[in-house]
C-alpha cells in the first residue's frame, strides 16, 4: 500500500520499534523487581542485618547492574555480594561494640 506521505513507512517502523523497546524494558524492570523482592525476603530470614542497611546494599547492587548491558543477569550476583559485604561490616561493628 502506497501512501502520499514519503516518510510514513519510516514513521510506522519507528513506532513499532519504540513499542518493542518499551515492552523489553518493562520486562527487564519486572524481572529485576521480582528478583529484588525474592533476595530481600531471603536475606531477611537468613542474615542478621538492619533493614535499612539491607535495602541500601540491594539499591547499590541494582544501580551497578543498570550500568551493564545485561542488568537482569548481573543484578542477583551483585546483590548477593553487596549483602555479604554489608553483613560482614555490621558484624565487625558489633564486635567492636558500636
């Protein structure tokens, strides 16, 4: 089907691409949100750490993950490492009497 508008085809391709990109971004956000909640729930049960510090560790992991090409793949490992580090720090503080 021909249109009178010379850029009409490009416009339609651009709209389709934008919709696909938005759908992909929403999927990645949902994946990270689900994993985030699972990690927080597990950490609350297994780790002796203040809730605020736990959330800060997970927030930092998420921020770092978003700087990569595949944040949904990197985030779980980073979150686990950050929680371990925060737990170790808090345990050291307790042992020092803080």
